[in-house]
């Protein structure tokens, strides 16, 4: 087991070392622009990426906003289970994010998702709608890139396909965004 754990940690370090910092810096600037323009920010994902979206929005809306004169207007679309299950039941799971965006999103707002595969139908469908309706789209994806990387206005690819490593790298990027504001680096 020790050998397995050592290899796991080494692979994780390699993945973290490959995070494209210039792109992360550019993404932090996009969040600064969204904040300055008072844009609404919507973040969502599936499975572990849904948990990361919730965590990120908490850090951005509370932690980062507590250090600023203007607060981020941000929400995770995977947090309202009752609404998601109603949408999934009545329209289909592919519409659980799209239909929430239809209620809340306005042209110029930002939509961000995290997806290791980059091909989740519900995320792709939400991004297609967002593009058609003038929203700024950001995707954090894994090494296979998927359709989200093609659709997104801005994407960061973690060149790995291991779900745990990619999800950890995505969360590290989310923490870098939040702490850039919390520690006044922006």
C-alpha cells in the first residue's frame, strides 16, 4: 500500500505542477471583470464536480467577498435538490442546469462548469444555451477535453484523465481564484 500511495502522491504532484498558471491568471482577471461589472456568476457540475462547484461558490461568495468592497453575485446551480429533481423528472436530467439558467441568466453573465470528461450532456446543453444567449462561458476540463472545451469561450485543460487528480486540480484552481481576492493579490 505504501508504494501505491507514494505513486499516487507523485502523480498528483505532476498534475498540480502542470496547471497552466498563465491561464489561471487570465481566469482570475475574468472574475475581476465579472465582479467589477456586477455580473451574476453561475457554477455547476456533476458528481465530485458538483461538490467542487458548491465549495467554490461558498469560498467566492463568502470568503472572497468578505475581503472586498463589492461582493460577488454567484450561485451554484447544483445546490437546489428539489428544483433539480423537479426539472429532471418533468423535462429530463439533461435540462437541470439549462432550465435554471433560463430563469436567472442575463446576457453578459458568466457560466462556469467543471467536468473531467467534458462531455456531460446536461453541461453541454447548458453551455449551448448560454452561448446562444450571450453569456460568457468557462470550462475546466480533463485531458480528453470533450465538447465543453470546444464550446467554451475560455477553458483550462488539466492534461490527465484520472478523475481524482483532475477534480483536485480543478478545486486547486478554484482556491487560487478565491485566495487571489482574499489575500489581495488581484
